[in-house]
């Protein structure tokens, strides 16, 4: 009799436990791969909001871009804030949204699903602040189908908004290494009877050359159409990506007032860029106090 058989004969319970443990580990690993490799991220999530759409015609549009920084709910390892703490943080954001009274809010680093803290941050704000339409798009989904974290970009709107697509940007990371994986959420606004392409953006944080390639992707999608691009571009005014956007002469809204880091901002990396046929009435930054980014708020007169 082999050593393995002798061990099984002498320790049947331990053997069964080892086999069951191996099966569970294999199952968890298979589910992790299944969750990470699914292609469902290409379809935006359309959530449930509240409130009524603004009546047309609209003389002006007020837009906010804000990196929510996941409400800082993760503190490393397995340390997460509970749902009550996240809701308290979101309440501070909600009060700022109410004060600013924006028609469109472009959010980045927003959490849609988190097993340790089950709060959909985008839907919470839409319901709390009276945005009838909320659309989200994963940058990553990490974990098991029933125990995971999904985070990405979102759009809240008080004007008609239709979800279009989620585009993978260059520099794709493996699903098991989600840091710096970037996608852009594309939607379409209806403003005074005309369609407008709108994107909630968060570009590469670490590689400015790849950031430029991602900017080229955005411009390729826009083409000659009027478009509103807003979010965390991770590029300063003097950088190549911003120079490329300026060179198109398609956009207004460039400013160099710093937005990062929030406590002592020295860098402008967040923007609201609107079609050049619009008129910028006013633009400012807001310290909401819940993120390492300042929010950008811009008011435009529509043609």
C-alpha cells in the first residue's frame, strides 16, 4: 500500500477535509477568472434615479467633473469603511451637488458594487440629489461574481441622457491587476432638440505617453461632432494630451486653476471641456472635502 493510501486509511476525516478544501479553492479561482474575463463591462449600467428632467429650451448648462476617490472607503488590505460611514461621506458630496445645482455631473473613481460596503455610490447620489438618469461604467471588476468590487466612471443628468458604450482605452491591464486600467463612458445628451456626445473620463495616471494615446482615442471617437468631455484627465495644462486637445480647436474650458491634491492643490488635472460653439460663462473649483481632488464646475451658455 502506498504512503498516500496509508494516510487516507489512517486519517479519513482529514483526507475528506483536504479534498473539500482543494475543491473550494479551485472553485473560487475559477469564479475569479470568470468574473474578471467577462465582457459585460462594454455595456453601461443604467441605474435608478429620482426627480424630473429640466424643461427645454435650456439657455445654459451647468456641469461638474469630480473624482470621487471611492469615498476613501478602502484603507488597505481587508480594511473597509462600513456602509454608514460611506453614506455619511456621500451625504457631504450630496450637499455640495445641491449647492452647485449642476445639470450634468461626471464622476470618476465611483464605486458601483463592493461586497464589504454594499453602497452603489452613483445611484445613492442620483436618488439623493434628484437626478433622474444615472449611467455607470466599470473600469474594473475585481473578485468573485457574488463578492467583488466594481469601480469606474458615471454620469448623472437632469437633461435627457442615453447610454451608448464603454470603450477600453490603451494600456489595458490584466483583470487581476486593476490599478490604472482605464475605460471611458460614452453617452448622448439631448440639448434643445440636438444630440451631444458626452464622455466621463479618467485617463492614465502614470504614463503621459499612454495618456496621449488615450486622448487620441477620445478624439477619434468624437471626430467632427460636438462633444462634452469631462473628468480626471490626469494631464496638466502644459502636457502633450492637453496640447493635443487645444490644437483641435473644438473645445473650450481649459483653465490652469489647480485641482490636485485637494489639501494643497498645485496641479490642474480635472477639466470640463465643452464644444467651441458654446460660451463659457463661469468656471470654478470646489473643495468638497471627501476626495484628494477638487471638483470643477463650469457654466456654459448654449448656442
